[in-house]
C-alpha cells in the first residue's frame, strides 16, 4: 500500500493538531510532512496527498506571508504534475473575524492543484457554515474541509470524522 503524505503547516498550532488527528485516524497508512522544509521531491513520493493549511487574515498576507511556512512551499506545489494523484485538503480559518475571506488560502491552494491536474476529493457542502465569502468555494462547495478552531472547536472532531469517512475510500482505505 502506498503511504498517504499529510503535508501541513504551520507547526505547533491548530493545523498541526488537526494533522495529528488525521494521522491518528489513518494510522500506518499516513506520514506527516511539515511544509516548512518540504520540496517537490517530497510531493513526488506520494500518489495520495492530504494538505492541511491555515489561513491568516488577508490583511496580513502581504506583510507576513513571506515568513509563513506556506510562502516557501506554495511555489513547490505548482512545479508538480498531479496527474494520477489523489488529493484532499483541510483548511483552518476564522469565520467571525474573517467572514469576508473565510479559508481563502485553502481555495488558493486548491486552484493551484487543479491547474496542475490534481484529482481533488473531499469537497464539503457550505451548509452549516456561516461566512460572507470564500475563495475556497468552487462549484458551490468548499474544495476541502473548513474548520474553525477559534470559534467552533466543538465541531472539529465531528466534521473531521465525517470528512475522513468520505475520503478514505478515495485513498483505498
């Protein structure tokens, strides 16, 4: 069985905690890969990939984006042809403070993956989410699983469990 690469960032925060939960659920089938030091070679090792990404507020992207783990890794994503790869995404965001751009960065990542032939699984209905707009909504659904650990942490485990059950068959589990 091919391993599933769980590429996540940043370290030591909510995204890391959710990545740990995904790894615990998938067990030996999965490997955690922090994006901080990852490269295209790391991506090319896996035919099954889960990305875990957080969204800092859009107002801080321009000023702080260069220090974000994903700032270095996002260009690596666009260098890979994802033909034949199965990809899922979970994204963390704040639906209260950033209701106008809720989990936008998950959408930016998803669009980059689609441009490079990724088969993305695990889209989620917008039902049950409160937000004004999001770049992560594509064809009426979130491109991946949105989670809000700031204002809805009590929903994370159930949302994550339902999403994992949905994507497991896509990953051969």
